[in-house]
């Protein structure tokens, strides 16, 4: 039976790499699929990973009806066994419902990849709907780390070197410096305290250290 599967984790947890691996594994077994992406870090209609892998994909515009797009491809004689949907957190809730219909009505596997919550720790509408509808929610096997060494669970938006908590939910950027807007993955404690790796190095204090600083 076909499934709707949501692979989710914070930034830098290898989701896009896993999406490309999934696509390769499926196609290697003579299964044919369609790749979808939205707001990829490359700025184009592609799925790209931080380790240098990249493939073309169909750009998911807000007006795209994913169910009708799949039906149209099938009606032209195409064969579709699975869909790879990257950056699925940006999809509209209605588009997630369309993907569920692809699974239920067309018996096509749908594999979605995306982060769960934004830099404000609020759920993305697409991710929220996926959690509500998915047959399975899976965490990627690679867990990124906060600067303190704890597992990173939260995404922090950095603007001009400062961590921000307000702004548009969608702000395309990548992990690491070098751009006006970029992101850093943090543990809950340091996201709540607003302490990034850069500020921890600039202000070594008891608060920024991952331990209480007292002598044993």
C-alpha cells in the first residue's frame, strides 16, 4: 500500500541529502518518480544538499495543484510510482491534502522532507498538516549539534549578526555565515536564551557555558 511519509528534523540534519538518496534508491529499482521542491537554497527549481549533490525538480508555486499535476502527467502516458517533495514545510496546507489524495486515490508513494518549526519555534502550516495526515513521521538519522555539544532541535535566524525572533516566517537562507540572513541550529536552552555560537565566543560567562561553572 502507498504511504505518505514525512521526514522531518532541524536544519543541517541531512533531509535534502536523504531525499536525493531516496530518489536514487527508488529509481535504481526501476521505479519512476517526480521530484518537487520549493524555495531551495540554490534559488532555482532544484533539490540541493550541502554535500554538493543536486538534481532538477519541479518548482512548487502557491497556485500549483499537486494532485492535478500528477493526474496530468499520468494522462499524458507517464508512469509515476513515487513523489519526492523537498522543503515541504513551505507547501500550503491544501497542497498537503492534495498529496494525501495522491496516495489514497492514485496509490502513489509520497515522501516529504522538511523542517517542523520556524525560527520563532512555531509550526509551519505545511509541516503541521503533514503531522496530522502522514502515515509515518520519521526523524533523519543524522542529528546536528548545538555549539555547546547538545543535540540541536531549534532553528535560529541570524540577521546582520544578530539572532532575531520576529519577521516573515519564510526567509530563505542557509546554515552558516557569509550572508545577510542565515541560520544556526541550537539546542532549546540556547535558542531560548538567544545565545548563538558567535555570542558564546564573544561573551564567555556562566550563562553561556553548557555547565553551571561551579567547582566540584
